[in-house]
């Protein structure tokens, strides 16, 4: 079996949760990291998850802004 297939599927994974749910998770991660009482390895994983969430949320919000601007014309 090829190991490339799972990696390709993983790279194409799209977070299908609603924006609001992803933003709540991002806020939760920020609170956890702010306290700083978790092991370093866990904090690094949370930071990585948070950065991914921030990027996808930002991209979705930018697309929404473009749609609003288009509709306003």
C-alpha cells in the first residue's frame, strides 16, 4: 500500500464546522494558552491548531467581505 494516499487525503481535509464553532474553539485555545498550565507539547499542538483555525476563519471572513462588496455594487 502507498503511504501517499493518506497524506493526500489529510492535505485536502477541509474543516466543515460552521464559522461560529471554529471561532469559539479559537477563543477556547487562546484562553488555555493564556493560562499556560499545560505541558509544552500540548501547548504547541494547541498553538498549531489555533493558527490553522485563525487562517481558515480569516479566509472565510475575507470571502464574505468580498461577497458583501459585490452585492453592494
